C-alpha cells in the first residue's frame, strides 16, 4: 500500500475519515503484534501508517474547524 498524500485525503467524504482511520489503526495493531513476536518483515510500514493516520486526523480536524467557522459566521 502506497502512502496517501494529504491532497488525496482532502478529497474523501467526511464519513470516510473515520472509516480510513479505523482501517489504519487496525493494521497498526496487527503490525505491533508482529513486531512483538519478531515476525514483522517491514518495520518501516509502522512509521508510514502512523504518519498516514496523522494526516487523516489532521485533515479531519482542519475540516471541522472550517465548518465551525462557517457556522459561526452564519449564526
């Protein structure tokens, strides 16, 4: 799986953020177990997934702040 850039993440629908974050967390969980048992073949994958999760959560937060600003101006 390739790294997903923030621009691609911004194209996701709001409901997709939670789904994608859950998928990443699940894969990280599995990789942590593989690492603990010495079966992890690609340790760089853990770092890549952590960064991708951070990107997803950052974009999600950016959009939440933008929506709150719009709601504040409208009201």
